[in-house]
């Protein structure tokens, strides 16, 4: 079967060969049984997310709380704000869609229900899907993202459907903080507001978290970083949820734009800078291994993380399909073969990494490169316009940059930086366009802290602007595996003596 | 006596799921309340359930056309700000 999007990752691109650097360490602190369950999970493992596919179905429109960063009304097909979808599916359509995708994409391993409202505020629709899928595709892992308000009430039902991964969004453990994030909840037939609402929500979230971990269900906690509201408080959140058994705490940046019509957007609440986000992620990682590859993926995305194949499975095609046409039993056999092969490959990579103390990239060129970086050299952050593990994108086409840290001990994946795509296409790509320029400025601001940006190509104007702001553009490694390219640039910097100096002062920004 | 849903509704299903009288149904272009079934929740709940969960301001009105959740009442965004951004037309 030809799978254009996935084919080159499975063949072993750069990201796949060196596995995004930190993955084995990031999992090192976990108990063996949890590590075994997480290490090949496409949502949680940095290694596995390059190989497996996952999808979300939008079947849960209702919600039972209001968050100040959300506006149910102004959803938009172009944005990637979590929980926003353009196409609501009935449970029946969702089941056909999942089975069709799982038959066409044997890498498919996870189905999530994550929105556009709260899955547990839509229990009948949500559990109908889980029930049917556990029956017809028992190998597909099921997961659920929730605000936690109804968790205690549904923990037993969740356990019955064998849903072993639950994500709870927990933004605070202090009701006073919560009152600045949640204007109201719907609770016991009333709309409850203010500190009281936050107190109830927090209580239910914490109880739900405890009940899930007590039943051996994996729990990830997501937090939205809201500067001036919960930024410092999130360190406390991280400690508390870890103590209660959450295996991962993922800090995501607030997205607040006036055009989304959210409370925060309209009231001028600031979003975190890339540096603020990284500081928090680092602080929380001190408590709990934190894998930073989690995208703010749309709740109806199909495919490998970051790759949206939704267009191949539109409502028209799904509606034309009947369950009888899907041979889900032989699809499951095929999936087992593909999954086993992927897991073997991941095992081999882990094994291979255990042996050399030197990063493989360095080792390979060490002979011709006596000037290989010595341990005294400072680390450097580099942004990469990458796809499927290789340096693949035009600077102006990148919707996000992958940030890597290169140091004498190797290359490590740090996180994502989103951009407002500044080059929207030939027709809008006029020179000197003021609006476009400001997007370029924003992109450059998003890359703050990085000293190099790697891309396949870059225009003349952004080149100049990048250099002027102290970021060196580099288009010489197009289509090379990301880690190899980053290490090569690092070695060039080392050879030209640039790494002996302290980092440029703008790095502290 | 019955409540009504206005064209501000965004079809999120929340009200339909909580109505004790099964009075709310999906319709085109938006959910509608069956006035023969709606009791305004009297006898069942202290608050009309649809209006207590609906996330959209101005989506539910009473027989006099009065909003159960007027602009600004759910989000806390000042009405002046909503008007400034073209999200509310002004005096209602
Ligand atoms: S007021 Fe009560 S009975 Fe009437 S539609 Fe709303 S929830 Fe149903
Ligand atoms: S809760 Fe409000 S927005 Fe949602 S369907 Fe009912 S009336 Fe419409």
C-alpha cells in the first residue's frame, strides 16, 4: 500500500534515525510498566510519533464550562486552536470514518475524542463510539481529553471501555487563580460562577485524576500558560499532579487574539513569549519529564502528528461508505504486522543508542573532523523548518519551526514555535507589503533565542531581516535529516571559533 | 409559557442534552424549543436548564423577547468592548 505522507518517515528519515535526542532520558524516571505503555505511544513518545498515526473525531459539541481563552462561536477552519473543528460527526459517521482510516492507514493506532466541546459533557455520543470501536477494532488505543468536571462520575465507564489514556486540562489548583480563568461552570443543574465555580472544578479534576491513576489509567495533564494569571502557579500545579500520579505535564502557550473573540483576546491579555514558555516548560520538567513535541493539533486531524490528512477522508466519502464495505478484520491483521515492525525498529534504535557515548552523527565524521566540538563549547539553539524529519521547508512557508539544541553531547529537540505564515502565496507575496512585514517580524520574534534557522530556501528580504536580528539563515542543508544538519552547522560554528564566545546577549530575551 | 432559541444559537447540543422535558430538537438553521413541551423547567429545577448551560449570550429568550443571558453576562466582556469589535450591535 502506498502512503505518500508516511512513506518516507517509515523508511528512516533523520528524526527517525536519531530519535529526537532526549526521548530515552525523558522516559527514564517512569516506572517500568508505565514506560512500556508510553514509549511507543504516538502522542507521548517523541520517537513513536514519527511512525504511528492517530486521529481525533469531533463528536462532542457540548461543553459544561467556559474558559476565558475559548469562544465557541468564532471557530475557524484556518486556525489550530485546540477544540475547534469545522465538521461535526454523528457517532455513526465517526465510527465509519475511524474504521475507514484504520483500514487505509495501517500505522493508525490511536483514536481520540477531544472536542469541540467536552467529551464527558456528551457522554452518550462519546461512549457510543468507544463501545463500538472496542468491539470492531480492539487494537486501536482510545483516548479522551476533558476539562475534568464530570470525570469522577464517569471514571468507571471509562475503565469499562478500556480507555487507557486520559488528558485533563488543569490550569490551576487554587480557586482564586481559577476565578480568573473560568467565568462559569454548569454544575448540578445550575450555572455556578466565580471562585465557587473554580473550587468545584478543581475539586472534581483532582478527584478524577486520583481515581484514574488508582485504576491504572494513564493520565496526562495539559496546562495553558497565561502570563500574569497562572504562570508561576503552574509549578505548583506540576508538583500536585505529579504527586497524584500524572505521568506527563504538558505546558502549552495561551493563544489570545482579538479576532478569536475570546475574553482574553478582547481584553488584551498577553500570550507568553517563546522564552517564557520555555522557562515554564523547563521548570515543570524539573519535576516531571516533559515531552515537548505535543502540537496544539486540531481535534479533527488525521495522521501522523503534525500531518493533517483529513482531506482524504471527507464527509462525502465517509457518507458514501457502509460498514459492510470495510474489511476491518483483515485491516487489523495488517495493522498488527505494521505496528510490530515499527516497534521492532524502535527497539533496535533504542538498543543502538545505548552503545555509543558519542552522538552517532559526531561519531560518523569524527575521523575527518579533528575539530569536533569539545565539551567546553556552549550549546546553541537552532530553529528548523522541517517536515518528516528532514530540513524540507521554505522559510516563508513554515507554519512552525522545530527548535533544537546542539551541544557537544548531541542534538536535542526542545519544542515547537508557531508562526503566522508570512508568505501566504504568490498573489499576496508582494514586496514591502506592510502587513506581511509585520508577520515576518512576528516570526522573527517567535524565533527569539535561536542563533540559526535552517530551511530549504529563503527569500532575500527575510534573509536580511533575520541577519539583522542576529539569527543566521542557513539553506545549505535542504532535504538532509534534521539532526545531521543541526550537528553539521554546530560543527561549522565550532570550527570557526564561534562557540567559544558567550551566546549573543539577545539570547536572554 | 416557553422559552425560545434565537439565531445566535451555534448548535452545540448542550441545551438539548439537559432539558428535562425533551423539548429541544435539532432543526435548520438552529435548535428549536417545542413550546408545547417546554415548562421553563418549573417544578423540575430552580433555573431553566437550557439557559443555565447555553454558552452563547442572547441565544435564549423568554416570551417577551428578553435575553436570559444578555450580552456580557457569560463572558464578562464589557458590552462597550463587544460593540467596539463589532460583536454586538449596541442597545438591545
Ligand atoms: S426551559 Fe427547561 S423545559 Fe424549557 S426548553 Fe429549556 S430546559 Fe427544556
Ligand atoms: S445551548 Fe445555546 S448555543 Fe447550544 S444549541 Fe442550545 S441554544 Fe444553541
